[in-house]
C-alpha cells in the first residue's frame, strides 16, 4: 500500500519528522502544522516529487530553507510559516509550475527576494512577511499577474514601491507595512481595481497621497499611518464607498478634511491623529468616534473636547444636496426629488392618505410630477409586463424601468388589494419602507427603495445565472449581505429587521456587488416596542420558531442569511433540503465538496478558506434554536483566515462550528 495522504496537524506532537516520510515517492498531501515539532526537514521531503500540498507551519522546525527543499513538479500549496528556518528565499520556487500558494512568513530569512520567483506566474498568494529580508522589490514581480495576495510586511525592504505593481490587476490584498520604503506612493496603485486591503504603514513614504487611490472602490482597509505624507487629503478618497477602516495618523497632512467624507456610510474606524489638519470634521458617527488628537486646528460645534468652529462655512443636509446636484446633474436630481417627496409624506402622515390607482391596481408612486411620472413608468414597463419583473418579495413585485431621462429605477408594485383593512396595511407597510430607507445609506443596501443610484444594470441572483458567478464573486455576495445585515441590526436607529432575506431580494451590479432590496416586510425595531408581526418571509427562508410564534427578531434574519449563504455556494435553492442538511449536520460529518456547486472548477487554496468559513457560518446561522445562532457582525465575516488553509476534500462541518 502506498502512502499518499498523511494528516497530523493540531495534535500537540513533538520531536522530529520521520526520515523516510516519503519513502516510495507517492506522498501527495502532508499536513503537520500546529504542533511542537523540532529538528530539520527530512531529506526524503526534498526529493519528494509527488508532493501536491505541504503544511508545516506553526512548529519549531529548523534548517537552511534554501537547501532543504527542492523542485516539485506537482506542488500547489506550501506553508512553512512560523518556524525557525534561516537562509535565503530560493530561486527554485520559480521552477514549480503549479505552485499557487507560497507561505514562509515568521522565520529568520535574510537576503533579497529572488527575481526568478516571478517565473511561477501562476502564484495566487506570496507571503514572506515577518522575516529579515532586505534590498529592493524586484521589478520582475510585475509578471505575477495571477497574484491575489502579496504580503511582505515586517521586513527591512527599502527603495521605492514599484509603479509596475499597477499591472497586478487581480491583486486583492497588499501589505508592505513595517519596512523602509521611501519616495512617493505610486499613483498606479489606483489601477488595482480589485484591491480590498492596502497597508503601507510604518515606512518612510513622503509627498502627497495620490488622488488616484480614490478609484479603489472595493477597498475596505487603507492604512498609510506613520509615514511623512504631506499636503491635503484628496477629496477623491470619498469615492471609496467600501472603505471600513482608514488610518492616516502620524503624517504631515494639512488643510481641511474633505466634506465629501460625510458621504462614506461604510466607515467604522478612522484615525487621523497627529497631523496638521484644521477646520471642522464631517458630521457622521465614524468621525465623532475617530481618533483626532494632535491636530490643533480642528474644531467642532458638536464634540465638546474641540474648540467651537468660528467663521467656518457650515454645510447642512440641504446644502450637501445642492452640491451633489451640481456635481452629478440629472442623476442626483432624481435622488433629491425622491428624498424631498418622502420627507413631505412623513410631514403629512396625519393627513388623509391618497393613492394613485388604475383599474383597481395597487401601485403607489414616488414621483416628481404625479400622474406624468406614473404614466412614464407604465410605459417603461409596458404596464408591468412580466418581462420587466426583476424580483418578487413577500409584499410585492419589483420591476426595472428605464425612464426617458435614461435613469434606471426599480419600481415596487404592492401586492395587497387596497380596500378596507388591506389598504391600511399596505399603506403602512409602504411608509415603513420609506421611513427606513430615507435614513439608510450603506453600500450593500438599495437606496430609497425605488431608485438605483448606480447606472449599471441590476439583476437577480437566480439559479439560471448562478453558473456565471465564480467563487470569488459568490464570496463577495455573502460578505456584502452580511455587512448589510450588520448595518441594519446594529448601526441603524431605530434598528431594522428585514424579515425577507432571500436570493430573490439580492440585486447584483455588473461587478457582482450585492445590494439588499425589498424592504416591504422590514420592521422598525424601536427598543421598547413589540416585534410581534404577521409572517411575511419567503418560503424556504423562514426561521423554525416562526411556525409557533409571530415574533420577528434579528435571529430570524440570521437564519435566512444562513440559508442564503448555503444556496450561494451550492448554486441552487435549498427548499426542503434545508431540513435534511440540518439533520445531517447534527448527526454526521458533511464533506464540503458534497455541497459545493459542481458546475464550477475546484476553488484555489485561498478561496477554500473563505468557503469553509461561509459553510461553517451558514451552519451556525441555521441552528434551530435562535439563541444558538450568532449575531451578524463584521467581525464574523472576515475575508481572510490564515490559519484555516486545509485541503477542501478533507474538511468537514461539525454541529459545533
């Protein structure tokens, strides 16, 4: 019998590795990470040409890394991180034709990064962080266009950041922090359109922040702290609508904080301390909670620890709308009109209600010119023809309409009959949507119910379209929905339970960014009010407790999110399968490969970790006991889990995940 798979990870093993571990030359998968192993690498591993995956991280292994490993024609994944290896990074890694992940972080490596490593152009992840590497980054790395994650932080690398990095158009994660980089930040980094994480902190970078970074619309973290950056903060940075963490502290930035930062709803953490900034700061919660010390010129009429603003132009909400109107033209005029009308509705709630109706229909319009807008929408949808229907929620259908002004809008037609009690419930439901959506501003939530502020086409995540979504796009969908729920459950005031989270209520733009829609069933959660309400969720997504209680809580949304997450990675609706899935998850182990969409190619090692996390989170969210379900928060939907790189065929889901 030939030994092809050997898994010894996380067993508190000590001692050295067996000398004849690859005797017979058939070993393909060997994992011994997270133990207390010591000693050198066996010579049989150096010549083990059959290796596909090797994981030895988080031990105390020693040896010269440039001499103890060879060329592996089939190797796809190797993790040697957090050991005591020394020596230089070998150029022979560039001769491994299938290598996708190379991790040697947390060792004692010296010397420079060999330019020959770029010959392995198929590498997705390169992690050489926390070593003692010196010299400059070789320009040849620009050829590694398959890179998704490049981690070189905590070394002694010097020189400039190569402008050629702008050609790494698949890069999602870049960490060059805690080095000795100097000169300016290359503007070409703004071309990395898929970048999610950028950390250049603790270097010697100077000059100004390039405004081109504002093009990084998917960036969630930007850390430029502890450098010598100068001049103003570019107003273009407010275009980073996905940004959650911003750290510009300990630089030499001056001038005013751009007022456009007030329009960044996703910001959670801001540190701009110890600069030379002055004037008022944006009036949103993130800035009110931000670390702002060390800026003597800042002022505020709200936060008492700052001097009051004097002779400074104040911008109220109305003047901001005027600025938006001037800069964005007709597109923003529609937003302005809708917001104005919704406010008018709120002021006149006590007045008799009126509804625009045709042929006994139940359509309610948010319009600029009453009947004219109604007629234009009827024309654009051909009388609400099914071919224009892009989704059906529990309280109505949503139609896509292109108006004469070229604006794309999503129009919701209420489903209930408007007479007697039915009319009152539908109107109340509609106004609930308006009250919640007027205040909500989040990158993963459709704005103002009937208006899509992005000019790109929106379409649904249907089973027929699921095959178009690659694994990275599906992960983005799940993460975006989780962020939207986190915002509704924890950041809105009052809090909101959606009550109808389902595939049919998730819209995607042309870059597969998800938007939660259909707030027709949303319930505003005033802290002291009852949450008892009629059941209005989509079949297959209803939490079990709603079968015997009519109380909708955040945990109901969590359950629906778990079902949705499973459907996204499975590529098909669960339906009645959810009950059998839960039964299996309690009584047996489930191979992850048994539930993944078989129409897609196997995921890369990096994507494996995200899928494992999603599957485990979905399993936890769909627990029958509401108290056993997690709370949807940003901390539980992180994209990167460096300690979870496990062969996907061997990863199982347990009921305690």
